[in-house]
C-alpha cells in the first residue's frame, strides 16, 4: 500500500497535516535534498486507513466542493472567494505594529480572542530558527507573544494543531495558516465530522514558500552559524516597503539585508507545489489577511477580506483596536496580481494533463482559463529555475550567481538614478 506516497514528492508542501491526522502516529517527516520535509510511513504500523491521503493539500483539494459542503453555498469565483467586506487596517497598538509583519491584525486578534476567552487555544509559530522543521505551538490566555510576530516564508508543520483538534473536538481553536493549510483543515473538519463553528480560521494571503535550503542559503551571508532569520524586520528597516531581512548569528554577529535579495532568489528556492497554487487569497478562511499592497507606504497595514459571518462579527467586535478604511475587492485583487494566480491555475492544468494526476480535483474550468504557448514557456522557465535552485548541490553556484546578479541590479539602479539626476540638472 502507498497512501501519502501516492502524492508525488514534488507536490508535497511539507505541511505535516498527514502526520497530525495519522491515528497510529506512524509518520515521520524526513528532510530531502530539495529542502522539503517529506512524510515517511512506518509500514509495520500503518493500517492503510487512507486518512493521511484524504486531507493532503499537495494532491489538490476541490475548493468549490469543500466550500459548498461547509458553508452550504456556491463559491462564485474560486480566485477571490465569497466575502462580506474588504478593509485595509492596522493595529492601533504601536508596539504590535512595530514588531508585526504588516498591520498586526493577526497578533492583535489572536491575543484579544484568547484574553476574552472566546477561544481557548491558538496555534502559532514562535521561532525564527529554521535549522529543523518549524512546527506550530499552542498559545493560551496569559501567554506572552514575543516570537510569534512576522511571516516565515517556509512551510510550517501543523501536525500539533491537527492532533489537538481531533483529540479535543469541543475546544474552540484559532487556526492561522496559508491557503493549503486551510484547505486541508476544512477537509479534516468534514472527514472527522468536527464542528466548523469551533474554529476561527485566519487565512494568510500567500504566493509561495521557500524550501528549507533557504536557511543555508542565507546563512552564507553571515560569517558565523545562523541562529535567527527574520523577514520583515522593521526596527532598522531602511525605508524598504517590506522591511529588511535580519540575520543573527550564534556569536552575536548581526546583518541586515535588502529584501530584494530574497525576491531575486525566490524563483530558485520556491517549493514546486506553489507554482501550481491558485489560492492566493485563502478563499476558505473566516478572514483572509495580507499585506496592504494597494498603497505604497511603509508596509504597516493589512488588507483584510472578511468572508464569513463569524469573521464579520469578530472584526466588528474588535474594530476599536484598529485604524480601518473600507476598500474594494478589485483593488486588493489587482495589488495581489490575481492575473498571475490565474496563470498558476493554468500551470496546474498542464501538470494534471502531463502527469495524468488531477491536481485540480475535477474543479470546473474556472473562468475558461485556456493554456497558451506563453504559459507553457513561462512554466518551463519556472520549473528550470526551481530544479536548479532546489538541488542542494547547486547552492554554492546559486549563491555566487545571485551575488553577481545583485551587483548588476545595483549598477542598473545607480545608472537610472544618475540619469534622472542629470536630466533634472539640465532642466
Ligand atoms: C508563507 C507566507 C506567504 C505570504 N504571502 C503573501 C503575499 O503574497 N501577499 C500578501 O499580501 N501577504 C502574504 N502573506 C501574509 C503577510 O505576510 C502577513 O502574514 C499578513 O499580512 C498578516 O500580517 P500581520 O501583521 O497581521 O501578522 P503578524 O501580526 O506579524 O502575525 C503573523 C502570524 O503569522 C503566523 N505565521 C508566520 N509564518 C507562518 C507560516 N509560514 N505558516 C503559518 N503561520 C505563520 C505567526 O504565527 C503569526 O501569528 C504571506 C504570509 C506567509 C506566512
Ligand atoms: S499532507 Fe502535507 S506533508 Fe503530508 S504528503 Fe501531503 S503535502 Fe506532504
Ligand atoms: S494510511 Fe492511515 S495508518 Fe497509514 S500512515 Fe496514513 S493515516 Fe497513518
Ligand atoms: S503558495 Fe499555495 S501551496 Fe504554496 S504555501 Fe502558499 S498556499 Fe500553500
């Protein structure tokens, strides 16, 4: 029998959902050369129940079907999802805002919901060290939020959260996760007949995660072993919209990097599954939260899509904690480049056809998305970059290639600035 192993390795997003759901705890997550954590099943114990396979987001999950089952409504548009309202907002607490990824919406809500005992437990990430696979940890009322802030652009294991929800079906739990996690969790709710009303799902917008080789990649930029890697650091952000990348070493060395360096290497270190993903706006969540890309400012506010009645009530109840402005979905959609997300849907179509594996799970042809030659060329380019970058053997080459590319980028930028300055002088 091959259960999770029916999912090709390249589609595994290292989410740990299968590990959490396994009733016999017979799954270990083992790191491969591509920087993924892949489930390894102990065949001596496995009873072939299929639970791990059924909730795996890697093989694809039918968003429309899940939505209909859970919410008893049709999802009008699979790329945007259903919603009540769309707002841009930022936490009024300046301390939270300074430490948070963008607007501090997630931290503020989780802290208050636990404090007010509306939910008993929340599963959050609380480390900046990626040496081992990062796992979510349980937070309760009274716990201090020190290391939870900021996005980790890496797959986080949600096994602990899944296990808790199965073992404690009556507890009220807050779940924070990217689209693939939320899809898988909703499937878990259906399959295990859990009460959806017990969960407040905060979905993060998401366009990719990097594999765990990215830790070694960034470690090369610091001349001592890396202890912490923090994306979106605002404390010494040199007016970059997305903050800086902060590296801290074991012996106290600290280095701050331009976030453009992550953007440069991203196509090489992105997990393959993300190339086929089209749930950027996290359509199954109660509220979906992302960076407010609709304004060019200091990166200190979030775009929030309020999707469900629970989401609406919670945002209304806590509105005094935020500075909010109404906006429209079209603006958020444009700022999140949904055009490119639709292209990724077409990439998934190509994958399904080529590999004879329906990773769209029989979803309707959303918006009649036809595959073009330029899609095929783009997919080919992305896969080539991914293949090169995800091989640990190429990490040194990749590192030096990116250093050279960065110098070229700097030279081009400098030339642009110089030309602009010169033109102004002539005028
Ligand atoms: C992998 C990833 C990709 C993203 N891509 C986009 C994007 O393309 N566009 C966009 O607008 N926004 C994206 N976001 C969302 C954005 O970065 C912020 O998380 C969001 O705006 C919330 O900001 P905040 O200030 O409220 O978060 P904070 O108050 O700082 O709280 C962040 C919360 O996220 C949790 N968290 C951090 N990393 C992970 C993770 N990997 N998995 C699960 N939970 C995690 C932490 O536990 C914490 O509770 C992404 C986030 C992640 C994790
Ligand atoms: S559930 Fe997650 S970790 Fe397990 S095989 Fe699927 S994608 Fe990989
Ligand atoms: S098939 Fe069942 S017992 Fe076997 S690994 Fe999957 S969940 Fe565990
Ligand atoms: S891009 Fe999609 S598959 Fe990749 S981590 Fe984000 S939600 Fe999951």
